[in-house]
């Protein structure tokens, strides 16, 4: 799981991985990371939160939710015809994730 020790390390990650993402400025994963970051580390760490964060931002070099314009073009080629459709699919994935979190008793 990526851990941002301070605002500078978070800013650097955003500059390298987020600014060209279609979710930049409205990313649920980024928000979740900041809500759970401290809960997921340390002696009394919440392992469910740590695993969830590690799934989306596994390290300081990648984000599994990142979607660039190039990615969007590939999705269109694969049959996703509009950004609205993409957002619907993204929202369905987020809903699936939230259901998973509810099923395993994670606190939001």
C-alpha cells in the first residue's frame, strides 16, 4: 500500500500519476486513501482498509484506477461509446467495491 508520509509525497504522486487521469479532482480512490491512510498503518492497523488501499494504489509508482485519454480511446475501440457509459461502468465498479466492503465489515 502506498503511504504518503506528508503532503509533499502526496503532491508528487498526484503530479506523476493523477494529473492526466480522467478522474483527477474527483477520484474516489484518492479520497478513500486520505480517509483511511492512518487507519491502515501502525500497530493497530485495520487490515481490511490496508488491503483495499493496496488494491487501488499498491505502491508509490502506480494507481490501478488511473484512466487517461489514451485509455478512453482504447475503451471506445472496445465498445464503450461515451464517457457517460464509462462513468456508468466506473460507478458500477465502485458500487461493487462498496458492497464488498459492506460484506467484509469494513468501516467507511
